């Protein structure tokens, strides 16, 4: 598990290899990840959007931007947390993801970025 705190918001990520799939006559490696967002600040915040950079060991990078996470824009009061699961497909058994969440602080009404630390995506058979 990897974790990072930005402006009182803690992001923790746990990953898992889910198996291989054939899609469009090509093998893909499926990974899932669970993200927990914890509000350790004194203000209520809301997640507005996300930005992902998905790296594949075959040197491909996919950029994904979108509103919310899995269709939700959670509001977190001080001390609250939100956990969600998602996943991605890679063309190789090894890669990584990193990004950030755009959030709004309800007290100051200012937007800010919360960093999602780089997390590895690795099929167990790819490890030495």
C-alpha cells in the first residue's frame, strides 16, 4: 500500500493483479486498485475531478481526465473517508499509475489538487 497526504487529505492505494484477458486479438493484463480518501483537515471538502497518468512498461502512457470518481463527487467532512475500487488494463504485466484529484474546500471556496502517489501495477509472475 502507498499513501500520501496533501493539505490534510490522505490518499491510500492498494493494488491487485486480476488476470489476463484477450481483447482485439491482443493479451491484456488486468489490475484493480482500491483508493481511500481521508479528510484529516479541519474543513469540509469535495472531490470534483480526477487526472490519471497510466504508464505501461512498453512505454505507452494513457492520460485519463474526468469528473468525480466512479460517477461520484464525494463530500468529506473532517474525519470522514471515502473508499472506492476501479481498475485498468495494460499491454504488459508491469506498469504504474499516478495522478491527482481536484477538490474544493468549502470554507475557503478555493480549489486545490490532492496528489495520488505513484503506485505500481505488477503481475506476480513478472517479479524476480
